[in-house]
C-alpha cells in the first residue's frame, strides 16, 4: 500500500528488453542502499519488486506491466517518481494507492499559471465514471485532486512543492501518464454491480 506522496525522483539507467516476455528496469534512487531484495517500490505509480541491487536497483517487468503502464516508454535519463511501501507505523497523507495501474492517459496540455501548473489529461475510454470533481486520482503515482472535469478530460492544479519533488513538471502534451483510479470508487462500483 502507498499514499501517493512521492519520496524521491530517480533516474533510469536502462530499460533492457528480455525477449518477447519481459524487460528489466534499472535505475538510480536516492534511497537505494536502504532497500532490500523483494521490497516493493512504486515507480511512476506502478508497484514493482526490487530484484537487483548492483549499485543501481533493478526491477523485472512482465508484459502485463508493459502493456498496462507507460513504463515501456522510459529510456536512459528518464526521471521517475518513487515511493516505498507505507510502513505500519507511518503517517498516512495522500489517499489509498495500491500501485496497481488501471490504465494510461494522454496529457493534453501543461500550462504554467504563476508558480503553479495547470495539467489537463484525457479521460480514457470507459473510465469517466471513476472521476468526480474534488475526488482523488493517482497520476504517475502522485496523489492529486481533480480540479475540473468534463466528458473528455480532467484538470489538475500542481503546486510548486509538487513540481519540485516529482516529475510532473516535465510533462508535455502527448506524453502518457499512469493512472490509478480511487480504490474506494472501484470497490463501490463492484458492490453496486453485484446488487444489480
């Protein structure tokens, strides 16, 4: 379980293809020395397992991960949002984030407004019912509040602290981002569907 409060931004060293079935993601992270093999880390919101620690840390990616997320778009030098799993005695700040990416979406615009950034992202087909104004959404692992909403897109206001501590300020139109819909909304939908 994660909170969507990013701990650090890491840098990709390589995304190495491993045949037709998988890939290996290698990156530098400020807290790499503190990690243990088998530990969970959210990388741009996607929960991955540490499988190597040879200076840099590495993760094995399955085709399901590559197909469902934007991690396959990464290249050497890409910066990624990182969050370690929530400790049982930790403070809970953002919202419930599992690290299970639902889909990707396209950035439509990223416009500075004073010190802030107005980010507009397309709503993926079939996903509109997961959005409510002032509701929660995880974008590249960052817990954010939906500021505006219409049938085709949703808008977010990114404050200077978030711009400084994450990779969201680097987004431009056409980029793909990872989305994780609100966990409570998904469970409510499932339960209501079972009643009908």
